[in-house]
């Protein structure tokens, strides 16, 4: 009541505005909606169309009101779970509800729905709690669990078991575990930090593999439903044997004689040890111990079979015998040892030996021919022709060998080098003796060619084209420019920079000096800058540095950031007045709405539509032209004052729009031309005692409005008779430059009347040109009087 009188008081103070009353009615409707919440419960798995509640009875709404007010129920989410019968007012479920499917992993399951009423609008919120029933049994993920427990495990040892899973919640969920009777194990239950029950197997009595090597137990999980449900799993326990025997070798010492020219992988001897234990405790593995590193390099031992094979080149001159110790270890880490003695038999098998004396780590690629790269010597420990050697280089490389003195050789360049074609050389030198069975050896020398800055950077493209959408965020990365340099090291380290051009403003982009990433420094505006180019230089780190340039072209993509701008009617005026005679036929041109959009492309394509009208069937708006025409012939029953709201929308994503308000007066003669069209708003009919209050308020407001309107008309007529010209809305400077699909200003139409006569002539469809008041300075060759004033004078003359 206080709110009502407050609104009425403000209405009287504001001169009778009807908007306050309308806002009050909407406020009451909104306050009534959502004031109640209905709560129900329903067990899961109920059949289709099961009864939930009687909505009409709970709300106290007559059944006739449900259909009259188009009552309907809407569930939250994509799936509609409930149905409301408007004839009975009963709320039912559409399908059987499964709580585990609707609300998995949740203790409570609440479904929210809303009931909508119309005339007046009312919204009521409801909740249905789906109650759990015991329809799921506990389930073990593994039907059989295998545990390997050593027979030495002490009583009290715990072994975790896999927990069972139950989709039900609360008392219907998993409650207890039980174990089949047995003399060795019991169960221990616990609850984790997450509230989940876990189970452990506790050893109560010592196990003995010799007495019983395997046990089978039955684990049962039970829930708390009525009747309870259960699930079982089998536990198979394997008793693991203890390690109580050590490996035993067949012999303590193995003696072998082997020629020094024995090939690789030749079997030397096989050692063998046995262990009477079972399983892993009876599996023996072999390894060298107390053996020199050289012997480990010359011989390899198979850890599984105990085979010893040749792994290196045996040399009688280096060592006449080798002694190794082999350790055999079982799975329980018990071990035994034996010795292996290998005697090497001498043969003439010494190959030449190459020894490097000096080697240049790298040579520059501009080194002249005959540059010394390495110095090495060749030696053969044999004597006579077997110790005489010769050297050669394998392959076609720009290097040669020059003998010096005492079996020394120099490795020299014999041609120009180019690091970009070959950055390194792996030179293989072969030394061969002159024995009857010629032996040889090879030595590889790795020569690195150092770089000289003789290659400038090269861009992957001469012109890089990148695009960015306007209104971008500052420092937005839009792409990357890439330049490569065939050189190496700092000579190939490329840095990027913009080339400063004299007389030009600071560019809108920045290039990362290290990686060539291109960033937009500040937000761009497509309407100001549509594309620009800059030059980017890539320079290497050589001394002196070499550089290359590429062009970066940045295009700005238009974004729908400009709403349509109304040229006619002027957006500054609350509503533009138009006159339509009562004899106007269908298709009669009433007005033309003209708008422009500063964007481009489809963002500037404008369409017009009638958003709201006092009588929607009387007028129509051209989709592309914006022309407002009568959709049918005007009749005497049509209201004298019509209010149209035209929506102008572009085709951007998302689209932007503007609205134009037109006030249209239906007149019999032009003596009513200056009547101001008032706004009319339909008022909802309130119920109950509020109707009397509203009627009284409307009567007062209407009387005050009529008095104000009469005074305004008198003042308006007097001013109109005195005025000779009337200023027209000024057009934006971009109106004629727009290519957005709207008509230019020359296609805007206006209605002109001759002042000073009662029976004025109606001139229509005249192109509207800018009318400047007489007080404004005229342009070159222009007269100071406006076009509209001249037309008005002409009309007055014709009327006389």
C-alpha cells in the first residue's frame, strides 16, 4: 500500500505521467513471481507418468485458471522431465527417473522446475528430490584378487584389498565387509579421509609353504538396504618360499688357452652353478667381480647362461694371461664365487698404430691451400716387413698426406674450403703394414670448419602480409617474420628492426628483435587505417654485419563496432511528426528512415523493420529502403495518433542497431498539421480494488494532459505563422561518403506546408536538401534564404 501511494504521489508531482503507473503494475507482477517455492520428493525408478503432486491444489488455483492462464512446467536443463496436466492440475514424470544416472556421485539429487502462468505473468519455482532406493549391489572390479605372501611374514602383517563399489548412497551404499572362515586371516575395516571405506587382510597365524602352498578365501561386501544386497570376490593367497640354499659351482677354477687372434663372440668357457631352491631363489645370475677393467673389456659374461665370450682384441704383447672372478647370485642375494684363468697364445697379428701428435680444433673456411691441419705418427710393433707401413686417406676430400721424418705425416688442405657446403670433415686415415698377411688400422680425424661472415640473412618472403581485426588489444601478436643466415654462430644470429623512414609517423607495429614476432602496439581503427606497410631489416651478428630487408604489409579487418546512425528522423528529437490523410490508400508513403553505418562490408549493410506500432497492421517498412508506407487503406476506425518505432539493424556479428520513433497523425485536413502527437501506452487492467484507483488516476492525468496539449497547440500555431523558415537536421559529414548500402541524402523526403493558410496544400515526395536558416552564412554563390522558406512562400501564393 505504501509503494502504491508513493507511486501515485510521484505521478501527480510529475504532471500526470502514465509511465509511473505502468511501472508499478510491472513491479507488482514481478514481486508476485518467484515468491513461492514448491518442494516434493519422489523415489527413483517410479513408472512413467507417476504422480508427483497436485499443483492446482498446492497453489490454490482453480482448475479453470490453469488452461486460461496457459500454465506450463519447464525443467532446468535440456531434458524436460515433468508434465503438467492443465485439466487436472497434476504434475507427473515423463519417464522413469534413475537417480544414479541423473545425479552420479552425489548424496542428494534435486531436480528444479518452474511453472509459468500468463495473464498476468507469474513464475513459481519447484523442487523435486529424487530419493534413492536400494537397486544396486556392491561390485568388486576384480572377481579374483591374488596375493603373494612370503612364508616368513609375521603375524599382524596387513595387506590392502581392492574395495567394492556401490552406486547407491546413504544407508543403501556399501556398509560392511566379511571374510569366509579360515585359520590364518581376518579383516580390518577403516574409513579414509574422503569418507570411503577400505578393507585390509590381517595375518593372524604364521604361514608355512611346506604345509599349505595356497589358500582360497571369499570376501563379501554388503550394503545397508532393506533387503540388503551383497557382492563377492575370491582371494587367492600364494605362499612364497624362503631362500635357504646358496648357489654351488661345478668347479672352483676354470683354465682356458686362447689364441690372440681369436674372433669376437668366440666362446671361451661356460661357468655353471646350481641352487636347489624354488622360484626366484633358485634362479642364478652371473657377474664379474674382482676383475680388472681391461679383462672386462676383452671378455663379456652372459648373466643368465654363464657363457664367457671374446669381446675385444686379445694381444699377446700386451698381456700374456687374464684372470677373472665370477660371482653367482640367486634371487635371495645369496652368492658363490669361482676363478677363470685365460692363457693367451702368441701369433703375428700386430697392426700399425696411428698416434696423433697435434690437431687443429678448427680451421677457417677462408684458409689457403696447403694449410697444416694435423700431425701424426705411425708405428708397428712387429719387425721387418711386418713393421714397415704406408698411409692413405679414404674418400674424395680436399686434404692430402705429406710424409716428413721418422714415420711422421702431415695432413694438409689441397683446395679452397666452404663451410656452407661442408661444415665438417671426418677424415679416415688407413695405415697398412707390408707383412705377408697385410694388416691395417684406421684412424678418424674430425676437422671442423669455422665460419666466416660471408652470407647475408635471407627472408623467407619478400613481402609478408598479415591481418588484424580492429579494436585489438595493445601488444597483440599477429604473426612472425623469419630470416635465415647460412653462416654459423654469431654470424648467423639474426636480429630484426624496423627501418625508420623520414617524414613518416611512428609505425603502429613493433618487431621482436630476437625472433621476428610482429606486435600491434595500440588498438587500430578500420575506419581510419585500413592497411599500412613498413620495411623490416634483418641483420646478422658478424663484423661487419650483413643485412637484408623485407616489406611487412598489415591489413586491418573491419569489426562491427559502429551502430547505425540515423539521419532522418533526427536522433536528437524524441519523435518525428508525420501527417497522413484519411484518404491515404495502401502503399501510401508516410516517411523515409535514413541511416548510415561507418563500418564496411556486411557490417554496414542495413535493414529496416517495424519494431513496434500502435496498429501493427496499418504500416509496413521497406527492408532495404527504409520507406514507411501504409500496409492497407486508412479507415475512419483507425486512431488519429499513431506511434511507430523503426528498428535499423546492420548485418555484423553480433549485429548493432538503432531505433527511430515516428509520430503519425491521421488528419482530414491540414488545419490539424501542428497537433503534437502524444505517446500512448496500453494499460493493463488491474484486478480488485486497484481498478478504481487507477481509473481515478487516469482521469486526472488525462485532464491535465489535454489542458497542456491545448496550450501547446496554441503556442505552436502562433509560432508557426510567424516563422518563415524551419531548420532541418544537419547531416553527418560521412553521410554522403558512406557506401554502407543506405540511400544518399538526396533521397530523403520531407513534408512542406505553406504557412498562413487554413487549407494548406500537401506536397509530398520532394527530395530533401539541407535547409540553412537565413542567419547562417551562405556558401559561395548561395542565397541567404532557405529552400524550405521559398517553397512555403510559393505555397502561400498558390493558396491565395
